[in-house]
């Protein structure tokens, strides 16, 4: 753990620099566009598409294909995603759900032992049982069909070429390989990520991924059907069902029947801005908007960035939002989610009235929206990726994508990692004879915390797009970024670099090694239980101010902003 923390600090202080890529960029008028992504290779792949006249959605396909190669621990075509798309010409915001689904044979008790006790988290993660039907290929195809300009097949060529040519392992990827105790459990990832002597590959080692190139060629030529039907689908099913010790229940029919969905985005006012996010099955959109609705009752603009009072108020808003999230939010196709009530301004004013500046409210109770609700918490490890694209026409993509835990299920097939997203369901299906909203059900999408966000000013113009990896801490990271941009008028780069405070209705986590360490005593005096720990966000943000685009890449990871 000490090794990991030290390397995280080094990454924060010295972000990876390839091809002289800047950590942030600014342009009066974008000739091609702007990309903020978690890896320089991925950002460049997106920019190459924009230079060809592609739309933001075209670039997003190329970025995700590349991230699945160079950042496989975080996202890829074996995982799921949520995507917001701002169509500048039509002045319309679209929301796309590519979240994984539970196979038809799955059941509410599948993460319980025979005696009824829940599995340990990693007991459930590693292997086939936690693999959900991947959603990324269908999501990309659906969104590209609606918003793409360039031919689908050409968007995969940068990643195909690099997969065959090979690329150097980055410091962060090397750290994740070295720190993971499960990745070498299965032959395919062991062969790929480890040296012949069994030691983990190091930063600078070369990775060549011919199977991934072949998979992308199949996608390029046959569309998403090439993934969900035929050879690749057969390989996925065989790998999942034959996983040693923890086989899954996925079938060819589960893959063939998967559908990405276009949903109605969630939007609410904050100050003079309109903030928009994703609806369920992610809890991110609701929780971020709830926290903003609570904090709107306080004059945060008069507080210095991350002052003691600001930190206290953000933590208290987090307690209240997570209390509601843990009780009420799940896949709305299966469970009635009281979205309108949760975002009602009168309700949020009542929740805000529970907040006192002088003392923490402690563990918050969910609001009385339903007569009975089963409250559960589920561990969400801090993996995932986020990227933002703006094209020359002003179209915007804000996309969060994930395989859930680092390296997902640790199963690898045809060059890509398979997710473990089903562990985002509650392991316990009922509490006190009340069904848990986020229990496992066949075909259901597990609750997420992914929070891609797009903000508009008081004239309806695009103002900012942001999002982050980080498990359930994503919600706090995005909330803080929005406050920094709107209330504190920081640049995108200043906003993503702020030290983090996160409260998920329990401990108040402060980012270790930052100025927030000095707040521990004062917050403790206000009744907070405080913990100093690494909070490794991966925020990527683009904002527009008076016609100038301003990008920020989180210094805690390897991301960059590119623009022309």
C-alpha cells in the first residue's frame, strides 16, 4: 500500500507527458476541437478524427477503442458506459445508457453463501459470476448512428494500428499490474500482462495485442453485431461459464438480446445555470443534482475554495444525498425510482434545513419519500475512466466508461477485459423482509455512480462538461468540480486539481497530502469522523467562457487536454 500511495503522489506531481502534450489547453476558436482524456494516446486518437472533420461522437468511438488498449484496467468494450451528447445544431441534449445487464439465469441470492451470508467482495469479483452483458459496443453504435459524420469503420483504425505496432506500458498501468493480486490467476491475462519469468510488466515494456486488433476489425466491418453474435460472443460465453472456481451464467441469448437505451437526461437549475446528468440506473445524476439543490441554499460563492465551511457543507450535502441514494435508487426499468420527488426544490430545501454550520448531522436518514425502504451500501472500487470532447461545430460528448474494478473480473477474451459490474448490485437481496431496490434480477442493470455531466448558462449555451472515475466517490468529485467552476469561477485545470472532500453518509474523507489535512481537528470538533486517504479522481473537464474553450486534465492520473 505504501508503494501504491507513493506512486500515486508521483503521478500527481509529474503527469505523464507524451508527444509534448499539455496538461491543459485554451483556444479562442477551435479549428478542429478539444479532447480531454485519461491517456495521451487516446486523446490523440480523438483529435485525429476531429482533424478529419469528424463529430464529437466520431471522436468518442476512437477514444474508447484506444482506451481499451492503453488503459485496459479502467474501461473497454467488455464493460459499460453512460454518455451525454449535446447536439449544437438541434440544441438538444441526448443521454445514452450502455450499462451492463444481468444474465437471464442470474438470481437475487447469487452473491450469498449457502448459509445466507454475503460473499466477500473479491470472492465475488474474480471470475465469471460477476460479469454482466457488456454495453459499450451497442452504446457506441447507437450514438454514432444518431450523431456520427464519418464512416464507422474508420474510427477504429488508430487503435487497430497501435494494437499491432505495440505501445509502452504507462506508469499507472504498470502500478495496477504490480499491485493486483488476482490478475495472474488466469492464463490469458497472465501471458499478456506478465513477463515470461512471471514478474509483472514494467513501465516502458512493450505490449502488442493482435487479438484486440482482430476484434476491432470485426467491429469495424460488422458493427456491434460482430461482438454480440458469432465468434466473439461464443468466446465471451465460453470464458465466463468456464471460469475456474467462480463460473458465470451468461448465454449467447443474453448477448444477442442486449440493447443500449436512449433515456431522458436529468436537468435542474443551480444558481443561474442548468446542470444535466444521467438518469437511473446510475445514481450519479440524481445525487449530484440533489447535492447542488441542497448547497444552493448556502452562499458558497462567498467562501474561499475548499475553506473549512465549504468542506463541511459539501460533506453534509453528501450525507443527505447518499442516504436517499442507498434507499431509493436502482434500475428504473425494474424499480420505481421517485426521481421528481428526489429533485424537487421544496424537498431539497427541507433537506438543507437539516444542515447546521456548527455541527455535523452525523449519519443521515433517507427522506420520507416511501413508507418503507431497505437501506444498503455496496462497495464500489475506484476504477473507471472519463473523457470529454468538443468538436468544431460545438457538439459535446461527456462519457464515463468502466469495467468496474481495476481489470474487472480479471477475465480476458479476444484481447479485452471483461467487467465485474454485477458486484455493483446489492449482495443482500432484502433487509427486514423489505426487498432491496438494487438487488440482482435477470436483465436488470446494476446501480452505478457514474456521473457524466453537461452544464448550460442562463442563455442555454454550453458552459461545461465534466465527469470522473472513482467508484462511489465519483459523485463527490463531480460535485466539487461543478462548485469550483460555477461558485468559485476557477479555470478547468484549477478545478480538477483541487484537493478532494468526499462524504458518502459516513466518514468524511479528505485527500491525503494536501492542504485539507489542516482541517482534521476543526472538522472533528464539528462532529465529523475524518479520514485522510488518497482520493485519486480522474476528472476531465472542458468549459466555455466568452467563446474561449478551457480544458482540464486531472493531475492525479495520466490524462491530457489537446486542442486545435
